């Protein structure tokens, strides 16, 4: 709580012997009373006021004099906010910078942005695993009968710019067979390399899904024909069943990285992320688009692509005419 001149005067008199006020007749003696009040004013200015200022400077939400020092420590001195922003904007940027610690997780990123935006009008966007899987999924071309004592080949045409990720290849088939211990499965890549022979288990099955992983497919060329060879070593025969829905049985193999020609693989979106802000819902006193861009840039790992995207003035995601401030022509700010 701020101390007034009169408060300082009363506190100063409390340091003196009892009865001093009455003995010196401070309220009746003009010159002596004024002198003591002048001393109290100095006591306030160079004592209480300095202490209050020190307390404010130790609080990142209230500091003023130490803002340039913190900006220098945090490497923010040359930015637009540091040069032209208000004290509240500059404080918000410093607090956000101090929170940039740890891994670039959604919670850490939002915690940093909260200093600028609060907790509403902002979200982190990433491509979902289901979308990425769908982009790199190849359905079985047919659902044939499994010939007894013979091979049954399922050939799937795939295409991607980049080589297969470290996951390798994954195959899912739905089988009906009276004795699956008679069955084996082999995956053959477009370069004619083969997985190890894999077994199904034992017993009779009806419409059961089996998933096989071939980690050795990592780094192989995706584009071309992949062959799923099912061998029936007995005399029973069975069927490869149609699940009726897409995305259940087939080949999953994704290209992450770039081809020698510099083209991204279909799973390259796994490295993309964005912070989407509704500038109509964030506090103007602490929010700065320049500071938001800088936060995205600093949080963005070298192998990723981070974006700052803005909702249009109607609160939607699409670019619209007559909204040049938010509906940027390039769709986003890429850091």
C-alpha cells in the first residue's frame, strides 16, 4: 500500500521520545512543524517510495525500470515490441520469453503464449495421426480365396516421394481359415527385398484381422508394387475377407523426409504445426502480433515448420475479401 506524506510524517514522529510532539508543539509552531514535514517528505521519497519501486521491479507484472535489462538478457532488445511497444506489451513479451523452457509440447507453447493472449482465443494445431495414416494407407486391391497348398499374392501399388519411415511397413489382412497354423505371410517390397516369413498362430478363425510389421522396410523406396504373399501349406484353403469399410485391411507405409530430388514425403505434414489466434478475443494490452511471431519462431525445432495463423474478422478460418489485416494472402506466417 502506498505511503502518503502524512503517513510518513506520523511514522517519523513515532521514532522520537514520548511527548515530543506536545513538547515541541509541532502543530502550533509553524516553522518547526514545516521542517519536520519536509524531513518526512524526504523520508517518504527516498525511503518508502524507493522500497515500493524495488518491490514493483521484482514483480515481472509491474516492473518498469528493469524492462530494458530483461530485454537485453532475453535477446529481445532489437525487436519491434521492445523498441515501440507499451510497457505492458514489453512486460508480456518478457514473461512469455521466460516461460520458453522444456520441450515444445502443446502445454509449454500455450503457457508461453498465455502471457500475451491469456487462455482464450488461441489453440495449437497439428495434423492428427488419423489424417496422416489415411494419407499413407493403401487398400487391398482384391479379396481372393486362399488356394490350398499354394501361394496367393495380393499386389498393392503405392507411391511416395520419400523413402519409408523408421516404422517400416505394416500389413493388415482379414482371414477366414479352418487351420491358420498352415498359413504364412511374406511382404515383398518394390525393390524385390523380402521380409522374414511370418506366421498367423493356430486354430480356426472366421473374419479375424491379423497385423504384421516389417521394420526392415525402413528406408526402402515406397513407389512401386508391394506384394503380400500368403502361403497355405496345408490342404484346407480359406479366404481373404472384405471388411466392407476402408482403412481396415491393406498396407500402411509412409515417407518421412525428402527424396534425393528434394520432394517431401506424404507424411511430411507430421513436422507441421501452427498456433491459431483469434485476435478479437485476446487482450489488446498484452497481445502483439510481432511478439507472437517471435514466440513461434523460437519454439519451432529446426526439423519442423511452425506457423502463426489468424482467424478472420468474422471468427472463421478462411481468407475473405475486405479483411486484409487478418486474411493474409500467403495464408500464414511461416517461421
